[in-house]
């Protein structure tokens, strides 16, 4: 099983490769039991935002990680 830090690295690299803006990783495990981190990124257009989401999904799939909400 892949560690959380490795998952975050994959996600951040995927977003960075598609030129995401305002990329933030916020640790929230002390305030919720739903997840450990919240990743926020912005794009310049709806097309770019879709490309960001698709790239994260693709890279996570390559790493055999399910990227389900």
C-alpha cells in the first residue's frame, strides 16, 4: 500500500505539470475523520481545471490508486 506522502507527491506533481495555480495542501486530519489532507488548486479556465482533474486521475491510476471521492 502506498503511503499518504507518496500520494500527495503524485497529486502535487500532476497538478504542477498542468500549470495549476495557487496550489495548497492543507493538513486537516486533526479536525475531521473524513480525510487527512485537502488539496486546492486553481486554473485559468474550465478547460484547464478539467485537465488538472484528469491528470490527477490518470497519474493516480498509473500508481494503482483509486481516486474516488
